[in-house]
């Protein structure tokens, strides 16, 4: 539940220089976040990928940057959504 709330609040975060992603896309344990980096030449955008899973032995939630073959379709879908969001963010920056 806390992860879902974090993802929702991250989607609403639109301030530059923030320590939080400006957009987060999540399906299952796979999460793609879009980060804004302000520079002299304007805003640039980067992405990070992570995968959350519940450890069978400890019962704790853990994170990894490794993905199973079945996760790859989800990574592709979320990557497409992140790419589209970056295009829109860049267009908004140019319109200012």
C-alpha cells in the first residue's frame, strides 16, 4: 500500500530540482520513474527501472534491477509510457 501511495504522489510531483521522480509508471513489481535534471541548456530527463519482490524466506519486500523474461514485456510497456511522458514534458518546457 505504501508503494502505491508513493507512486501516486510521485506522479503529482512536478517541481524541478526535486529529489523525487516527476512521473512514475508501475505494473506489478516493475516500476519506471522519470527524473528531471535542470541544467544550463534547459531540462533533461532520465529514467530509472526497478523491480520489487517479496523474499520467500524472510517475507520482506526487496528491490532489484534484474528482470525475468516475463517482466520484459512490462518493461517495454512502461518504457513506452515513460517515453511519451518525456515527449510531453519537453513540449511543455518549449511552450514556456
